[in-house]
C-alpha cells in the first residue's frame, strides 16, 4: 500500500479494519440492493484484526469475509475478476460520480452488480 489516497472501514465492534488505497473502480448495487464500492483486489488489505476475520466461500457470489465478533460483512472478493466489493461508499465529495468503466462492466454484471 502506498501513502497516497486511501479509505478506511472498521466493523461495528472495531475488531477489524480494512484499508483501501488509491481510487476505487466505482460504485454499484449488489444482488441484495446494497450500495458497494468496487476496488481492485490488490488495493485492499486488512489493517487490523486479521485473526478476527471469518471466511466463507460463496461460489459464484464471491468469497465473503466478515468479523467473527460482530458478524458484519467486511468484503466480498471475486478472485477471478480481481475485484473486491466493500459495503460502504467513499466519504469524499466525488462518491456520487464514481462510475464503473464500460470496459469492465460486463464481467461485473455477470457477478450480479448493477450500475
């Protein structure tokens, strides 16, 4: 991770903290109508609480990682697509304008995301 722009997400009980560095790919809605921010897999790492993450393989819906303590879903990873979906939107003023590039929409739509 660089020292550049980043976003930080902490679960409800504050046991797990994720850091996402750089610019997100965009904002989408998942199959359950939640707004998520899509990031390249290499841009997201656990900043704190790696031992408190529970992992469950979800098949075509991605691999879910949630906090063992409070149960909050922290991210959904789509390894083959190289994308991580995080259930929060960036806090900067440009969040509403983060559109996913047309060149990567088709594979993400196949995963169930809407734009």
